[in-house]
């Protein structure tokens, strides 16, 4: 699916965060050491915050005109590049769960960076916030990779 407007991009980001949150919920039921469990719990809280931010942006822009609201053209992003495969997230194997989370978080970080590049020329403050979200999500990638090797 092509993401052509600001609203498309926001809605897709909300979908990604919902999918990641579902994967993280599976992790909560797995038997992880408390340090890892607490860290992933903090990831889920960050995920919820990002989704609320995107929802707020969408609601705030729904009534704006065509040039500045959710219908503002942003160029084109191909959502298939960032789609999260949730078909294997029911696995009981810890390494599979961690790998699923790692893959999802990487794709979300890349998405926020790419979306920010599209948005920033017209909406500098929102573009900068999206870059910050990409950076935060990338930081989670490095933490998750540390878990894999412990």
C-alpha cells in the first residue's frame, strides 16, 4: 500500500505501534529474567506513548484544510517495506520472541526516519519529533541485541 498523505503516514505508524505492542504482550507471558522483562515492559510503555502521540496528531489535523491537514501530500512511502510479520509471534521460544521484537523495532525505526524525511520540509517540528522517535526506537534495537548475546 502506498502512503501518500500525512494522515496515511500517521495511521500506518499507529498500526505499526499496535502490532509491536501485541508482540511485546507475548513477551510478558514468556519466562524472561527480570531485567529483560522490565526492559521490554518499558519498551511497551514507550510504544503506547508513541501511538498516543500519533493519534493526537491525527485528531488535531483531521479538521484542517487539504493543504495542511491529514490530506497533505507527502510524496510516497511503500508500506510493504515496513510491514511487521506477526504470524510467528505466538512462539514460546525466547530467541524467536526476541528476534520478532528486534525485527519489528528495526522496521519501525526505519519507518519513522523515512516518514520524518517526507514530513520535515512542510512540518519541521513534527519531522524533528519523528526523527527523535526513530532514534529512541533505534536505541531499543541496541538494547535488544545485547539481550540476544547474554
